[in-house]
C-alpha cells in the first residue's frame, strides 16, 4: 500500500513537473509568437528600375522600340479591362499604362495614343485627344538588393486580394480555416492514417503553415511538429483570422526566378501574369493556389500540363464547397494557363550595372537598410543602349573566336556607355556573358591603356598656343629618353617606321609613338599627368616617359571618366549610375545632383576634339566611316598595348560616349589592335542607336583659318585641298603658303566657297 502511494506521489510530481515544463515551454513560445509576430516586418529588397522611356513630340524613338519596351514590361497585346495592354497599328500605338509612383510624383493609369513618322514620335495624345507634352512609360524593374535567401515580395493588403483567390486557397489548403483554433484534429488524424498506409497527405492548417514558414526550420521531427501545433494555437489566440491570412498571403513561397525567390501573391501575380493581384481572374488565382503545394513541381512555364491539372483540381475544390458557381467553374476551367512569356532573369538581367549601383549606394546607405527597407532606386541605365552594347560585344567576340585572327578562343571585353554632358552611365557590359555575376571587368579590370592617353599629351601641348597648334611640325625621328638610374627608353612606332616632320594633328591621327613621346617630354611629363588627374583619373601614376604612351593601368570606367571631360568641352562631371532614390511609398530620399567643374579651358578642349575627329576621318579610326555617316563627326582614339595584349577604342558623338576594351583575362600576348578588335565593337554599338552629330560650340577665342596641308601655312582658294582648321586667336600661321595667290581672298569668300574640313567634322 505504501509502495503504491509512493508511486502515485512520484507520478503526481512527474505530472506536475511535466505540466510546469509544458507551461514554461508554452509561455516561452507565447512570448516568441507575440514578440516576433506583433512587430513583424518583412524585409523588402531595394528595387532598381531602368530609365523610363519618355515620349514627346520629336523624340527619336521608333515604334518597334516602344513595342519591345511594352512587351518587356509584361504588357499584353489586345484591349483588356485592366491596365497593361497595347494595340499596334501602322505608325500608331495605343496603350493603357499601369499606375506608377515616380521620384517626382505619382502617374495614374492612362490611356495614350502615340503616332510615329520616320523614326520620330509625331504626337502623344490622351484618350480625350489632348496633347501630352511629356509622358513616361513605367520603368522596367532590372534588379534589387535582396535580403538573405534573395527573397522578393510585393506586400499587399487583404482587401487588395480578390475574394475568389482567398476562397480557392481555403478550399484547397484548409477548408476549416475560419472555424478551427489553429489546428484541425480531423485533418491531422486523416494525415496520420494515410501515413500508416504508405501515402502522404498534409494535415497542416494555413496557420500551421504560416508558423512553419515564419518561425521554424523545415526539419521533419516530432518535436518541431509539436512546437508548430502549440504555436499555431497561440497565434490564433492572439490574432484574428484576417491578420493571419494576410500575413500568409505575403509570406508563402510561390516560385523561383533563377536566384530570386518569389514570395507572396502580390509578386507572384506580376511574375506569372504581369498584373496586379487585384486584377487576377478566377482561373489565374487558382493557378497561384495550385503552386502552394509545390512551385517547382507545378511550374507553369516548365510543366504546363501538370500545372493545368493542379489548377483544375483547385477550381473543383472551390466549386464543391460552394465558393464558385457552376458557371464560374466551367468558364475558368476552359481558360488556358495564361502565363506571360517572361525569360528568367533572377535577381537582375544586368548584374554588372547593378553591382555598380550597389557600390555607389553604399556610400550613402547602410547595407541593412538597402536589403530590408524597400527603397526604390532610379538609375540611368537605358535598356535599349544596354542591349545594343551586349549584342555588339557578344557578336564580335564570337566572330573573333571563329576566325582566330587575334588568338585562340576566349577573348573577353567590356563596354561603358555614358552621356558626356550629364555623366550618367547608360550601359555597362562586363563580358561576353552579360548575365555572369562574377568579376566586373568594366569596373575592376585595370589594364594598360596604350594610346588612349595620347590625346592628353596633345591637349597639354595645345594649352600653350604660342608654341603648339594643330599644324605645328612634330619630329617623328628616332628618339631616346635617358633617365638617371633607369635604362634608356627608345619607343617604336606601330609600323616600325619613322616619318620625319609631321603636323601635330597628323601625329595624333596616325598615333605615332615616337612623335608623341618627343612632344610629351618637351611639354613635361608631370604637366601631362597633372592633366590626366584634372580630367578625372584618381590613380597613382609614375612620372616616366613610357607613361605618355599608356604604360599605366585603368579600368574602362576610369577611361570613361577621362574621356567624359574631353567630350563635354573640358567640364568634368563625375560619372554616376544613380539618378534618384525614394522610399517604398515614393518619398524622395536623395537626389544625385549634377556636379560640374570646368577643368580644361574651352579653347583647348575644342582644339583637341577637332584633332580627335581627325583620328576618325583620316587616321587609325577611319574604318568607322563605313559604319556611321560622316555628318555624325565622331571624335575618338584607338589604343593598343605592348605585345598587342589589349585593344581599346574610346569615342564620342554629340550625345553619347563609349569605351570598349578587348583582351584576354590572363593578359597573354596576342594579335589585338584597337583599330581591328575594339573599334568594330564600338561601331556596331553606335550603328544600332540614333546618333546626334558632334557639334561643339566654338569658343570666342577660336578662329578658323584656311591652311595648305602641304606646307602648313595660310592658304586661300587657289591652294588644292585647303583645309579650314581652328586656332587659338593669334596663333594661326601668318606666312602665306606658296600656292596662295597674291591677292588672297576674303573670309566671306572662304566661308562661301571653300570645302571646309572643320564644318564636315563638326556636322555644321
């Protein structure tokens, strides 16, 4: 008897201890549920958008380009009730845009008609026929800065979710959701029985699924299942069904876009159907519910038949429980899946550009905020320019591989494209595989720049007009540079020849190494390097004579900064990838304002630009004349490094600057050259885009004088092939050429009759 009492007493103690332990465990879970769920905040990635297309009368846009943009945005062809469709007719587009909050305010959904004529927008009108002075398409989402796991979502309120989606979800996943207290005993019993018979059936309620996704790990143990059940009951005790359901709809995993995880019905509606969740039809909603069971198994883009069967099962469940009428069910079942054709892009289709944006953002924002606050980033990337750059590089590198002219297969390249006036980076390509998320050659690959530095040598000389003009003779005879403690340096020309006395503009146009080295040492190596720094290159450079010929390493982005200052007439504007940053709601946070500093006198910049146009017109870059019209008047410079390891071309038109580098990643010796390897890529890129002619405004202190190309002296109409060249006031030759007549001609006669070389160059 005493023994029995002891056993009962011990059992009572054990029961009491077990109850206390359970209560302590439950209290811990309760604190965790209320603490984490009450202050729950989904981590929202910073979203990065491309530059929006701006439509106005006179803008240079072709109808197919706008149609391609609309397709990229997920617009469907054919009129619909909701926004996001377009109709195309001859020389006319009609579409209804989706609402979007820009950095300068919201733009509502608008019906717009655009007329085109010969590659130019003729008119932009609203549905009531009123002219729209400027209208933006919503920008293309090109990437984000994601939280751990690359989770992406668009938060929605329960009121925004169609009722039929909610009821289809309840009918399929948890038909007793609105009546149970967090778990469904019958569903659990049914699942247990099916498990004993060798079948698998889920017994978790929507609340339990939310607990598992929100609080717990995916491990399959009895302890985790018990914890899940207790937390589900606690969650239901503290929060209402609508709050639980709304959180579930934003949390649930519904697909994978390469390395980007699609969470929540808000983003899934955009990802699969290109529309907001509130516009989903009964059939479309059923497909999203079908994906809950297994987004990979029922992926509609990869397993269409399987996804259709599962969608129809969801519709059947909803009909059986009375959530859909027979008419609704029949109509929805007859519909195709309707998933928009959208290539997988992952976190971004433009990883090199997004990497640059991320770096620039880090100087102003904490990394945690970038990955969780849902910031909206508006960079300068132009998808049309980016896609043209990608095609140009990939196509030419593939051709080089086939031909094996420059070396074995495996040549790589990089491109930077920018607006020379604003410094905005419009495109950035890091290699032949533009989707590769590794080493960013455009930003980080520092390679010798070769002859790309020569324009700075000639600029430095032209800053002293009393000594140097475009026609000053430069000696291209053998040259040896002697420096104490260093071996003698004797540069050679690319053609291994010497050319005697040549005009300064010809020495640059033909990229003569010897003449450039002699000129650079005459004006002073330190002066040249000081100009390199003024132009925007912040990199240590050794004051050696060899540096004058490009024995200094720079990345394509650094070269772009240097040439931006030249292309803008001597005004340095720091290159920038970002225009604006706003909060998730559209409140402006930071403006990346234009910063401009004049670092080179306009006269010197004008003269060196004229000389660089000569490079394209009659020098090492003249192959561009077969690709671009002469009136574009491109200014540029080829670059080739020792042992032909690197090939460069840097050039600009009136509205666009582009830098191209081509070479091997292992820096092997090859047969590359700027004219044969990099220039064709540059030409293909620019030929694919509308180009504005380069026509710099002539400074007041610049005069144009007719020059005899044979003697370099002042000419008149009697001299064959006379060229009109720019000079700093008072620096032009005063002596008349032998071919000039005694009487000479007036300036007015020259302007009316002479074949002006400069006018052709500047496209005036």
